[in-house]
């Protein structure tokens, strides 16, 4: 029987291996590699090997970047930055366009190199990674061109340090470098030590297109090199990687004033409703957790399926899973390639063991020799199981069931992460509702793992902060227009003991209290301190705890919608205006006018801070929706108590947040009196909570509270450092607006709103009829 | 010989069908990129496509001589020297497919080759003839010696959701087929929505169709991968429900060797190896064979072939 006849019996696919000779020649010619600094490759220093994880074969030697190397790179970037920023947007756009074009022209080379170094199937690097890299540079060439038109007044940050992971090496490089350069920054990028090769090939592309020396610098090395970059003299750190490392970086950068964005881990829910197209959902699983060997931070790794369809779903899932091909990454028929490194493989297997020890059942997921693990999932698994809590970062999902939509959401949100979520339902009503209720930065309706340069990507909760892609992504690489700073008066130490000095006489004594959950509360510690106008409650950590609890319950405020919130804010302005004279005697006319202006201004904004429908992919509605954080902590400056409080609290609540605010320490009574205004303005209880006392101490407790999702702090640098360190616990973003004259017009505006929301990107593919038989397009 | 006895009408079998069109299109677009065939494997898969072809002529100007030429090609679809080079013998197409009036000529031309003759019937391609005439046409074709009958369903009944009426019609057609096996053409390009396609697939299978087939080749849109994916999944679900295996036949629109590979990958990935046998998979095509033969020629000789050097149908 001939070979062909035999194959006609078995109908096997046979090998179909992509040619890697050009890449191997390049490696042989160029290795060992130095760093790319100031437009040139350095002589290799101390080196380490980078391997093909599918075979264990050494591909090349890479240099371990030292602190000196990092300093050299930062110096080169600093030197180049002014000239780069001086170029017109259009000139920078031409470079970015050229990079995009060259990536396309080197598409095959880059795909093969990526696959060799990372172990991902060639189909994925060819069809997903590299095209998205080119798309990212095209899109940001456009941003460079339009920057002055679309974001006037914004300026580059300077030098950006960027640290990227090994799961999508070149793509993550593009996500970092493209917006950085478009904005006029120069960059020092540290690729992951497992997968630095495409970054070095990219450096050659930078040379090919004639990018000015020092605009892009690449320093290779391990976590020590990364740590050196974090400590270096840069103006921003952008990090994608694990939550543990992200937390360390946040702590290191606390108080430095350097901008930080973090894109961290995830354990994203994948909800299959009973009215879903189950086959489509199974395809979605294959495109999520069985994509890139499951080494995807936003993978739908927690499958939640409606009990009524669970059996059928699981049957279909197993059939599909069994047809996936685990094999050599360069084979064009491979679905699951190699895990990036034996260390990662061990980590995956150990979490699976912990999960099965705890009672879960592992279907599939068998390890093979080398860095290979077959696709699988854990069933009979409960939320308390480590396999359902930890990010496995391998081709292993969890599968559990729910009874109702409410339970699905409860399970979906029962995680410290909040990167992404997938929702499968043929009902637009149901799907969009679930999309709104999942706490995550990216939601895919009836789809999974869709990405585009125009669609912001980034997480809620401990999945990080900041966004990559689109307008909000650009803002992360730009400095906001500066305002005139005013020094904040130092605080006086509060005294809880009576001092025998006479207060006002001849009027009935007034007792200021804390304002918590819409009610006047005595301070937990039973102490007060002397302030202008009388005694203020000396709040402590338990008062903060109570206030946060009250704020967390005020969820209906966000659900009221912009129009209803605007009405309340207008009402606040109205009632404040009625008592203007009284408040003015306690502060100043300017402060009261500013306070009224803030309520009016943010009432106007409440129903106008719109999201956007972005042009990401044809046949798909991609909506970017500004969502409130939930509970925000605000520490007001020790000055202009009424104006500063209203300038900070009004934008936060206009966006639907509830707030725990620490009033100006030395003069809080004008703020505590506001409770009467709030109570008479139909502001629901718990939306605004006011605590008085020692700002530094209260702010730290607030910043450390896990329920508080974002923190604003105005004040002293040393205190800010402590607040930022405390905020690292649950990785909440901290914004520290400049202390300014809070009665002036630059104490209000859109920038305040931007820091009071997080963008959620919702993808909704549409299409009633298959292509070729009609169908509309937005 | 495999047959689908059908079942009683069971609209519950597809009441819960949900089809997300963009997801189907993503899967269909992505399927061919997930599998690649090279060298001997590619040659084998191309030859397998040849043995699955229903080599078709359905034109107003068909004559008995024209049909005879088609049948000659069906008996020897690939030049003998090429087949010899790859060591494959006895290769024929899956069937020939003609109008009822050409069945006798086809039978004569095919002789004892074992290549079955399929005949379209039931007022092909529109099917808008009185039912008794459509049934009579089936009986005529069977009487002429047709081994397989390709019927067209009443699209109007499907579009109006009159599933029971559609079931009854197809049931009667199946009875009229007697010992001949029946393919039900859904004319998916006219059913438009993928949920319609899926429901019509279920009705056709419940009524006893041995194949479900996408198109007549005369609709504006004929076989596409998304539509085929939906039909394959209906076949899978019907098998789960009843245990009966139903075959699939895409028709119209498959013109290139690459198309033939793509559809076979679809069959293997969605239904499994068995659905690559001519008993469970046919391709309705005419010009496709020429491209397959050219690719085989290239595989054997290493030179790109010219159509004029290969025998036409």
C-alpha cells in the first residue's frame, strides 16, 4: 500500500512545520546579544541562555542587565527625549507608521521567532500576536498625529520605564512602546528574561526605520534588572505581570510622584447562560483558556454554567477539548504548544494538585514530557478551592454551575481580581445586564479574548489600574496640564484634653459630629479636639471602618443614573446657596461661591461624562463605559475646608461613587455642617461620609481598607508616601492632585471626573445573518 | 448500506436551538487556519475529496453525450499516470449527479463501474411544483435507475415556520425514494438565518433524509463554511438524540483544492474521521475536480499544471 493510500485510510493531518532557518541564521549571526541603548547594541555582558521551551534547546545568550546598564539606558532616553517631544505629532507619526509597516514586512520572521522563543503555536503568533502588533503601531501613529487636536494642553511625561511579561512578548512591547512614543516620551523597556528575542529584533526594526537614537532602549535581564528600572530615574513605570510583583512596584514607587500603571493577574469569569449558543461558548473556551496554553491574564478561566445546560455544555466541551492538538509549536496544525518554562509547568501542576487534593476532579490536563500540558478543566470545584482562587496561568479552567443570573454574578465577582469577563447569552437584555454587573475592565459578550488598539484594556481591583489602548490609554502616557501650586499649611497637633480657654459664650452649645451613613455619629473614641468654632470629633480607625461600611451599602446611588444624580447635586447647590451667608461667615465668600459652583458644575457633568463607541472591529459594538470605582477615600487638604471638600467630593459623587472624606484637619466644622445641606438635598445616606480628626492617621487607614477602590490625597509628601504604601495592599490607585487655591476655576473640570471612574470596555459582536446574505454595519 | 430511518416529528429536538451568527463565522474563519496539510498528506486529502465528489451537471443544455463525457470523468477522475505515481488505484468520484431525464444515459455510461447515479428531483431547483408532481418526479428518477435522489425542500414552509407541513412533505418524498437514498437540499442561501438552517436540518433528518445538503447551486449564496458548520452540528445533535448517522453534502461554491481541504477539516474537527468517507460526506461540484487534478499533478511532477493538459469532464 502506498503512503498516500495509507493516509487516505487514516486521514491524519501529518506534520506541517513552519521553516525556521532564517530565524536560526539570524540568531547565529547576532548572538550573543547585548542591550539596545542609544540606538546601538552594547557588547554582551554577563549572559544567560534563552531557550526554546518545546525542545529545551538554547537559542541564544542574552545579557543580564545591571543597574549601570539601566542607568545608561535611562540616560540615553533622557538625552533623546527633548528632541523627540519637540518633533511635531505628524513627524512622530511617520516613525510609528514606518514601524507598523516594517513589522508587517517582517511578519513571518517575527512570528517564527516569537514561537521559537515562547512556545506558542505558530498559528497564534502569525494570526494574533503579530497582526495586533502592527495594528497597535498604526493606531498610535494616528494618536501622534492628532494628539494636539484631541488632547490639547497635555504634555509628555519624559522617560518611561516599561516592564513586560513573557506571554505575549512582542504584543506587550507594542502596547507599551506605541502609546509611549506617540505621546512624545522616550522609553526603556525590559522584556521578560524567557522571551527577549522579539524585543531585540524590534530594536533592529527601530534602526531600520531610522528612529532617533535613544528613543527606544531595551535592556534584557531578569527581575533584578526590572527592579533596577523601577528604582531608576524615570517618570513613569508601566508594568504588566504578576500581582505580587505589581504590589512590590507600587510600594517602591510610593511617594516618588512617578506615574504608575499596572496590568496584573486575573481569574476571569466565563458565564454561560441557559439561552446561550453552547457551541459558540465552547469555541469561546478554546479561544480563552486554551489559547496561548492558557497563559493569558484575561483568560476566562472560571467557567460558570447554568445548571440546566451544564451536562450538555460539558459534553460538548469534552468533545472539543479532545480534538485539540498538543504538539510542536512550529507545526501549523498545533492548537496547544509549549508552556514557556519548566518552572511555570511545575507551578501549574502544583495548583492542579492542590485543587484535586481539595476535592476537585481534573478532566484532561495531563502533563507530557517537556513543557507540555494537555488542555483540561477542574470540575466539582467550589469557590474556596485554591484552584478556583489562584490564577493557574495554564490550559486548565474551572467549571462550576449556578442556578440564576444573580448567583452567576455573585460567583463571578467573588474574586480579588477584575480583569475581564465573558458572557454568553442570546438575550441582549440578559447579556448586557450581566456585562454591567461584572466587576471587570473588559467584558466580552458572546466572544472572548478580543483585542484592539482602539479598545482600552485593563483591570479593576487587584488586576491593576490604568488602561492600555484608545484615548484613556493615551492619557496614561501624558501629564495633565499643570496648575499653580499653593503650599498646604502644616497641621497642628490635636489636643483631646480641655485647655481652659473660653470658647464662645451666650449661644447654645453646638455639637459637631461625624457624618456616617446619612446620620450624625459620635466618634468611636469619645474624644474631640479644639478647632475654630468649637470642638470637632476626633475620629479613629473604627470610625473609618464604619464610614466605609456605610459607603459600600450606598450602591443605589450609582444605579440612579446621571440625570437623577444631577438633580441631587443641583439641589445641594440650591440649599447651600440659601445658607450662603452663614457659611461665608465661617469660611469666606469666595469659598462658599466656589462650593456652590462645584455642585452646579458637576451636576452639569453628571449626565455628560460619556463613554465612547470605539472603532475596534467591524461587526462589533465596542463600548467604553465610565464606571464609578464604588467606595472612594478622599483626604482633603488642611486649607479652605469648604472649597477643597466640595472641589473633591462633588466630582467623585457625580460619577456615582460613594465617598469617605477626611475634612481639613485644623478647620473641619464648615464641612461637618454640610450634613444639613446634604440631608435636605435628598442625597441618599452613605453617599458622602465625613470624618474629622488626624488626617495622616485616618488617611492611612482609609488607604489600607480593602473595600476602598480608589484614593485621593491632597497634602504633604511624606504622608502621601505612607498613603501610597498603604494603598498597595489592594492595589488601589492613588491620585494626589496639587494643592491649589480651591476657590479658583482650575479646581474643577473634567480631569477630576477622569480620576473618579474606571473604564469598562464591552465588546458585543452583532449579526443576524451570515456574511454574504446581507447584514447591516454600524 | 447506511440509512437514516428518521423519527416521528419532534420539534422539541430543536426548540432550544440558539445560534450566534458572529461566533459561527469566527469559528468557520478560524477552522481552516488551525490545520495544515502538506506533501503526501495533502495529496491524500485531495484524493479523498475526489472520491467524495458528486460530479454534477445540471444545465438546461445537458445532452446524453454530455452526460456520457461526465460519467467517463467520474470513472477516471484523475489521470492514470498520476494515480500510479502516488500508488492509488480504483479511484472514482462519489457519484454523478444529473437531471431525471439524464439518469438512464448516466447509468448506461457508468456501466458496472459501481459509481452511483444521483438525480435531482421535486421540481429542482425551486421546488414550486404541486406535491404530487414532485413525488411523481422522484418515482420517475428511481424508475430510471437513480441510486440517490437529491430533493429540494419547500423554503416557504421553513421561512413560515410550518415545520410539521415540511416534515410531512419530506416524509412522503422519502417514501417515494424507495430503495434509493435521499439527500435533502435546504437551499440555505434562501433560508438566510442560521437558526432556520439548523431547524430545517433537523426536520429533514427526522423525516428520513440520508444526507442533508446545503444548496442547489442556483441560489445567490451556496455552500459556505458557516452554514456547513451549523448543519454539521445539527447532524451531531441528531445522532446524539437518535443514534442515526446522517451524511453531509455541501454543494455550489466549492471550486478550489483549498476549499476541498477546508471542508474536510471542518468535517474531521466537528464530526470526526468517519465523516470523511464518501458514505457520510459528498461534495456537489463540477469545476472543483479540475483544480484537484491540477494540484495532484503538481504533487507528482513538481511542475504547475495547465488545465489543457488534463482531461475535462
